[in-house]
């Protein structure tokens, strides 16, 4: 929980932070303000007995959670998709890395993500009966007919 602010700020150096989904460990005044200062919105589940005495963005999001729960949870449950992908990657490629250095570990994890995406594409290709059409050598992709599927 103490890493939240640094993680969000580090992410904002490379990406525009629109939404952050977090579980019940993260709804705090500071965390809502951290994401809000980056012009993003934090969607975190609130604990029973939460009070909004201090007001601010925390209170605003708590009221949205209470009175527009379906809308709020639609944003929050995007997190479920991420968790499903992480679970699939771990199930197929293992939970740990074999590399020893931090750079090598990052590269190994990124390789697992690429392999997962390729695996999903091949699965859907077979499931949907899609026959890939590959461009001939030297063919410019921008001038190729739009009726062809490029895989």
C-alpha cells in the first residue's frame, strides 16, 4: 500500500493516467488525491463503515460508489480483466522468473506477455476459422487491399 503513490507517479511519466482500479486496501484520501492531481480517477472499493468527514475527492467518489454503484463498478471491474490476464500468463508460463538481474527479469516478463498475446491470436484464429493472408515480400502494407486480413 505504501508504494501506491510512487507507482502511479512513475506510470504518469510515460502514460496518461485516466483511470486506476484498486482493491479495498487503497481507498484513502491521499490515494484519491494522488490520482486526481494527474487528472485521473481512482476506482477503489470502499470498506464497510467508511466515513467522508474530510470531504474532497474521496467523499465525491464515495458518494458515486454509494449512489451510482453500477456505473462505479463498471469502471472498477476493468481490474478483473487485468487480473484474468495475469492469471493466464502465470498458469501457462509459470509464476516466477528464471533470470537473476532486474533487467533480465523485466525482459523475461515482457517476453511472457508477448508470448501470451501470440498464443491468444493463434487460439482465436483456430477457434474462428480465420485463414491468415500474408503479404508478399516487399509489399507495402499501406497500399495493400483493405479486404485482406494481415496477421
